[in-house]
């Protein structure tokens, strides 16, 4: 095109020059020699323009030749045979929305199908939830046997319902279940393990303008660490395959009512009333003797002298229940809910997110005690209700150490009568020599790191410990309890046979600590859901409280778990 434009311009200039020359010919002859000179110069210019036109015509001819050759080459390539495309599905994978609406309510299904496995070096006869306090000492034949199991009971189903009731009110309903219920052993101890097991079932109302939130139903306890404010379904649950989580991590899933207030989504305050339950440990309460000057005074570990009667029985029951009057049921006797209050702060340190929280809990323990032998007029020493208080305080930090790469988690709990809130479910209380429930002092500590190695892979390292102190007093001596002590961690019970197969090991658990590491890999994510595979190793050690002669004992377990989970939604 540039060549054509040059050719037209040159032709135009030559034509103009020729026209001027022809119309002025007569006048030019009348001019002097200077005019003749100008005519000669114009002729020379015309000749030069003609030469340039010839060059441009040649260039145009060459350009047309090249264009023709290019078209011929393109035609040759286009006519070559092309390999067929790779095989494809006749029907492409559909892109679908997993949610649906009914009126203004939006429903979203959830859950996964699990194919889990576990291998333990000691046989504690449990599924994917390790029985921490049940890890056998070496006197048991099971301690010398491995344990391997496959399980699908961890599979979950859930349904989320969301409704914008008004511009200032949003209501959420959530139901989640799995298949880890215990049948006849169902109880309210920690996860309310009825069959099929309800994990969560609650309704939550958010009042958007005022910052108030109300929850009712079964959800994670306020004792459980959150990751965002104090909001349901944002709990900081460890990533482990283990159903019983990590030693030292405090939590519960139980019915209750919760009221929360947030201030600009930065400060959060909450108060809840939650289902109460009591777990017991130690000896019974029916071996009390008369008062004696030989009995020591009450102390931190010795809760005092006997009641002054020769016989005593208690109604206290629970998951490790006594059932001294034949009421050996799984449901403990409680007269009021657990009261939990929490405050949380949500903010940033630079470009790093940080969540800090603290909580306090009040508990009440309840018992019916009969004193002395039964006569026609009733129990010789009468009967009474015993009521005892317990408490717990704790806190947690969840922080980003390296944005989008490394997270830090820490939580702690100290209290009297808070054992069941730990993952290992150590006992809450024991019974005093007068039949009263005596809360046990305990401490739970948990910490961990989570590495987001790639968008598909998360790796974790957790560690924790739970400790329970001894509490006992003097009572009546028996063949199995020659020292006559009553309570938890009785110092006259023998641990001498704990490391001898077939021997006698009478000690009780004092502490359990654990180190766990593992990873999750997201193998597939697409319109058909996603598939995740996980692998985990954990080391657990169980230490007994000192027995006769101060002799200690312990046991441990090495555990490997795997999980393959398909999330269809």
C-alpha cells in the first residue's frame, strides 16, 4: 500500500508539471534567457519523476509476486492432513451450585465419606478415637499386642440453612452428624455420643445492626477456642485424623443457650448455660469408719476425717460411675448447667491476623448420701444431699506468623472439676470420706503449628499435656485397700505389678501427654467435589500417680492413622 501511494503522488506531481509547461509555452518564448533556463530545469525534473515512477512500478510488481508466493504457501499448509483432537467426554462435567433455595431460605449440604485406618503398638480396643486413659499398662496382655482397624464411622453429613429474616436479622440453622455413637454407653460427658451421633444441631440469630447474637441447641462449648470472634462453625479444631483430638486441647459439644455481643467485630463478649455432666475417678465412698483421733486433719490432698458412722453409700453416678445403691447409669446427677463466659479480641499486628480470648467457667456437682446401716426407721446416720462447686479459667491465642504460610495455635485451661473438658476425658471429681463430691485439680496445655505448604497441602505439628492431681482421705481398711484411704490417687494402692504381665496394677492416671504430626493433601478439586488424603503419626504417654512406696508407672503408644475422604459437596 505504501508503494501505491508513492506511485500516485509521483504521477500527480508529473501531471501538474506537464500542464504548467504546455499552458505557458507561448509566453515562455517571449521571455529572456532566464526563463529558458527555468524551462530546462522543469524538463529535468519531469525526467527524474518519470524515472522514479518506473522504479515504483517495478517495486509494485515485485510485491505482487511475493504476495502470490505467500498465498500459495498458506494454501499448501492448509491442505495438509491434521491429527484428530484427543478424546473428550461427550457430556462435559456439569458446573452446578450445591445449594438450593426454598422461599428465602438457602440450604447447603455438606460432609464427606471417610475411609480411615489406624495402627497402634498397644491394643486399647478402640476405633479412630484413641482411649487415652485406656492405653494398657504392661501387666495387661493387650499391652503386648498390636491393633489395626479400618473404619468408616467418621463419615459426616451436614445441612446448613440460612435465612435473611430482615435487613437487620440473619438466622442460621445447622445440623451435623457422624456414626461414632456408642449405643448403650451414650452419655453427656463430652460429645453427647447418642446413636446416630449428633455432632451439632443449633439455630443462631445474628442481629446485624446491634451486634447481638443468640444461639440455642447443641454446638461447641464456649470453652472451645474460636478463630473468628465468638461465632459458631469457626472453632479452632486441630486438623488431626484422631477423633479424640490432641491431649491438652479443651473442648466439648453439648446442648445449651448462648448470648454474644460484638463491638465492631473487634471485641466479643459471650455468656452460655451448657449441659452439665460429671466424670468420677478413684475409690468408692462406702468404707468410712467412726471418728478417730488417729485420723489426720484436712490438707491439700487429704480432705479430712470420717463422718463418724460405720457405713456410707452414695448415689453419685457417671461415665465412670459408682452406683453405690445400684444406680450405675451413664448419666450423672446434676442440678444446674455449666456456666461459661468468654471475651475475645480480633485484630491485626501489622499484616498478621491475631485472635486472643479468655474464659471462665462455673460448675456444680451433686450427690445424695446415706449414712450408716439401714434400719426400720431409715438410715442410722440419716441422709443428705451434697452440693459442691468447681471452676475453670483459660485462654487461647491463634496468630498468623507468616501470612498465608504459617499459623500458631496455643490454649490452656486450669481448674477444679474441669477434667471432662480435656480431650483425654480425665475425671472431674472423686468422693470424699463423707460422701461429698470433691473436684480434682487439673491443667490442660495445647500448642501447635500449621504450615500451608502449597494450596493443596497443609502440614501440622501439635503437642499437649493434661494433668490431674491426687485427692484422698482416710476411711475404713478393706482387703483391696489395706491403708483405708478413699479418693483419687490413693497412696497405698500398689503399682508394683504394672510392668509384669499378669501382675496387679492399681494406680490411676496422673497425666497424659502427646506429640502429633501429619498432613492433608487435596488430590482433586472440581465440579464433582474434592478428594483429600491424610496421614498422621502420634506418640502418647500415660503416667500413673505414685502408689505404695511412692512407686510410679507408665505406658505409651505409637499410633499411625490414614484417611481418604471424598467431599461430594
